């Protein structure tokens, strides 16, 4: 006799993460995306610029290598690094990608961020997610205050995130220290009562009890 209920099989989710630059998504939710892939979900990474301000083109290849490590599909946006617009043309572009994928859950930047591209990406994504029930917003190194209230258990996939970030070899000087990312995962894991977690802010997150 046990009081632990068996986990019911759930249908695979369609998961879309939208980031401004190469490596933003990995830093923000890489371990969660790896957990989705491990659970059989389909994951897309939509990177709005090619990070050309800090690259002579190699960031495109590094981003593909990182997506391969996570097991995600990669899509690129057409925008210029440093000047992502939040006008109606940009909105229609992102909206079309979101409609084509039809995600069940979306991840993106938190809006309270000192980088203009991160703020614009959050704004565009939230507008495109207006009919969606599940949106999670991550912390970036440039975030200006961040209070997560939803946590994803990444006890089994934190290392995949670290490995994916390491694929961005041209960013060695500016890359986030894995120790910092692990420290966040420990603190958020403590808050969420698991070993490691990624924490997110959310405007809404529907929980289906089934
Ligand atoms: Zn960025």
C-alpha cells in the first residue's frame, strides 16, 4: 500500500523560448528547456538577433551548437543587435512565428532589465502571448530586481545548461560564471524545496490539476 500516486502520462508540450541574443535563452531557462526535452516535449529557441555587436558571425554557429546540446530547434529573428524594435511590424513578425508554432508555454526575458533589447523582447513576447495561459519570464545578468514565484525543478538538467552555455566560446570574457548560475539554482531550489531550480516571474501560469 502506498500513498504516492503514479504520475499520469501527459501529452507532450510545445515549448517556445524567445530571447534577444545568442546565449540569453540558455542563461535564462536552459535547464528548464533540457527538462522539457527529457520529458518528451518539443522545444523551440527563437533568437531575435544574431548578437553581431559582440561577434564576427561565429555566434550563429555557437547558438546552433548550444541548441543541439539542449535538444531544441533553433529559429532566428531578423532584428539588429542593440535596436530590437517594439513597433507593430516587429510585433507582426514575432506573432507569426508564435502562431506557426502554437506553443503551450512560452519563456522570455523579464521586463525589468537595463538592456533595451531584453525589454523590447519581453514586450513583444507578452503581446504575442496575449491568448496564452502559461508565460514564464527569466532573470538575466542585466535584470534590475527579480522576484521569482514559479520554479522548475532542474535537479537533473542543470549540467546540460552549463554545457550549452559553454558552447558560446567567443563569449569567454563576458560569459556568465557557471558558479553564479549554479548559486541561483541552489537558492531557487531551496525556495522550491528541490536540489536545483530555475525561478521565473509570471503574469499568469495556469496549473491543470490532472
Ligand atoms: Zn541579451
